C-alpha cells in the first residue's frame, strides 16, 4: 500500500545565514559601542547557566528534564555567538564552514565542507555519522565549551579587533563546533535548538511591533465575554489609621476591600490594576472573570480549568511575584519596552504552562507588566483614579477621579 501521501514532508533545512538574519532581528544594541562586550559576556553567562542547570539536575535526580533546560540555554548561547560573529564582521557562511572544519579535524574526517550555503543539518549530519550517543562524553564537551567561553569573555576588545577576519572566523567556528557537540551530548540537534531559539526570540522581540492573537473568549456568548471596554474606579479610603482600596464599575462596588497585607506599607492595595493590564494585553484574567461574573460556564472544561480557583491562584501568584520584583527596581519607571528582565518573563512562561494564556507571547506579558506599573504609579500619586481598558486596541488609560464622584461605599 502506498503510504507516501500520509507522510509529512521534511521541512527545508535551516541555513546558517538565515539563522543569522533572524538573530539580527532581535539585536537591541547594534549601535552601542559596548555591544561586543555585552554579547561576549552574554555568551559566557549562558554557558554558566547551562552548567548550573546540569549540576542541579544531577543533584536533584532530574536527568529527564535536563535536555529541555539545556536546549534553551544552548539556544541562547548560539544567539550570542552569532551576534558576536556579526559584530566582528564574520560572514555566517564562513562561520559555518569553520565549524565543519573543526568537526572534521576532531573526527579525523578527510572529507571537505560543501561548496554551498551551510545548513545546520550539514553540521548535525557530520556529528551523527561519526558519533554514537555512548561516544559523546558530555562532561568533556561542556568543559571545552566553558573553557572557550571564558577565554572569549577574557579577551580584550583590542585583541579581538587585531585578529584578521579569517582568524576571527576560525576562533568562533571552534566555539560553534563545541556548542554543536554539546547539543549532541544532550541528544539535541543543533538545527532544532536554532529553530526553537528563533521562535523564542520572536516571542520576546517581535517584528513589526507584534500581532495580537484573537481573544480567548471570542467565540463565547456575549455574557461570557469580557466587556471590550472596561472602566474601573480605584478609590482609597481611611478609617483612622486603617487604609484600604475599593473598586467600582458603573456605580457598583465589586470585590473586597484591599489592603497591603504586609507589615511594610507598599501600596499593594492597588494591585488589581495588574489584572486589568492582563485583560488589556493578554485577554486573560481568571480573577476578574470571577469578580465580573464572566466565567465561561457554557463550557464546563473552560469554566473549571481556565476560569477556576487554581488558575486564579496562579494569576495572583504572578502578580505578587512581579510586584515584589518591581518594588526594588523603582516600579520599573526606567525600564523601556524590550528591556524588561528576560529571566522574569521566562519564569512567567513556565508558571502558566498548560493554560490558555501560554499561547501569549513574551512581548505581550512585557507590555502588560510595564503599562500596568505605569498606571500603578499614577494611582500611587493620586490615591484614586479611573482606569479604562480597551481590549480591542490593547490600551490601558488612567484619568483622575473627580472627588465628588467618590461617594461612600
């Protein structure tokens, strides 16, 4: 029986030059004179993170998860390596050629590199031909990779610039070879690592400002959808030394009185602004769905799993964790879009895995966080205000609240 029609065609191989083009799209400091220093240290940092992940996996008997962790760290290291090559004027195909040369020398292979555009599949295939899994000594390749990363970080800017282009290509090609062998030691192909890294960087730094996906409740009945325009009043009240915040929509108070719930006065009482920010940029907030009675009860699975207590606890945990992170960073007042702590965003991504919101890109989370704190700082200053969410235009706007409208609860 002919089964060929059921076989999915193998995707075209990812070329080294094409990966370079994709990597450069997320380069944020092309004109910074210290850019080369950033990427060299970044490469060293990712290799350090990889070694730390391996150590923890061995310590905690998590070997089954180490490949996934390693793949992410190796992908980030690959990005830094390619950007280093770009800043040093090394052509991507020459980098790939030199990587193959180092591998052939390591394997005593007398063949020649292809006279064509180098792909990651060329590199992976060469390793597959010569190495079995048993022959890949992970500690050896990781050690060589760490040593080379340290040497790159230790080189002065002048020393790097004094190297001829060919010598730079040879040096970075050797680093790429150790990186490829390290991938193989985790049973990972360099091509897959590169492809995953492209997807991840696109999620973090989108091309053309990013395209928002459709709302999660787009196909639900109107009474189970978030209102596309939400106006929420935040009002701070006092009873002696006791201060709290109430929220009001269309003249109706919703939710409980909110305090800081802390010995330290830090205005966490205004934290529901962050839930509104999640609605604006993610179309997601189990907490507000419950408060606004917009749970998707016509779909029992969504009602229980996406709009239920566990999802709401995760959302509150994220809001609290981010707030504590921001509290010692001036509430992100000096953080511009594209520069929020990447580790913070990666951690959020892992916390929402398995829920619908995992489909949201990291840049959506960043906008929700930064705009949420922008309005939070305005609420801190005025101690009350109206916050308007426009879900379709993905905006969050603050306007002062007239004192006359602050009626008793």
